[in-house]
């Protein structure tokens, strides 16, 4: 083989490798994986925000309804499980803990209905508004995460990216699902009366 033919073969080989690796999707997979991580982080932030609001809400209600101690304990325990799940970072545990907090929190807010002076308390109203806003943020963060996971999972299943994904160990990411039907709805409490 002549020197010119060898150079041509090397150049052709380098070109084929460059085109092959350029079309493998590695960089796109890395970018999409980071987008999923970012969206997951937003869920964690909003769930932690929810967990952080609860003690203030409980203390405000406790000041007016001291005889309702069992609900305070249930809310505190559920809040602790949510905070622990957020720290653990497991999406399934976070979803379960979030759902488990919904029922006692709904009962706490329903208790407030029986206390007109509490409903008119500015601290309580502000906390309730923040909690409602946080519930909306959690829903948006969950939707954004699931959409990002959908794009990522679909991308790594396409050819030729599926080959690259298998070679570098990229796996499908789980969706953040609600764990029970009751968790799909924010507790409906009307403080306008």
C-alpha cells in the first residue's frame, strides 16, 4: 500500500469514526439525563417546601384548636416521612410520602373550618395560600419531570441511540406517579364562609 493510499485510508477511517460517534447521540443523552435530574430536583424542592410549611400551619391551628391533638400527631408523622423521603431521593418513596401527607393535612384544614377566628387569622390565611401555591408548584414540577423523562426515555429507545445507551449504561428513568387516587386532588377547603 502506498503512502497516499494509507493516508487516504486513515483519513477515511477517522471520518467514519467521527460521523459514527456524531450520530450515536451520546451528547444528547447526557444533556437529556441532566434535564431529568434538574426536573427531579424541582420536585424535591417543592416537596420540601410543602414539608417546611406544615409545622407553621400546625402551630397556627393548634393555637385555636388545642383539643384536636390526634390530627397534629398524624400531620407531624406524615410530614416527617415526607421530609425523610425527600432527603432519601427515591421518587417512589417521595410519591408515597406525599400521598400519605395529603389525608391528615386535609383533616387539619377541615378542622380549621370549625373555628371562625382561625379562618380570619392573617397568619393562617397566608399559610393556607402558600400551601395551595406549593401544591400547584408540585403539580407543575411533577408534570415537567414526567415530560422530561418521557423525552429522555423515548430518545434512548430509538435506533441508533439505543445501541449507544446500552453500551454506556443509560437506562430508562422512572416517572413520578401518584400512588393513590386520593392524592390526585388537593384537599378542597372553603375558607370564605
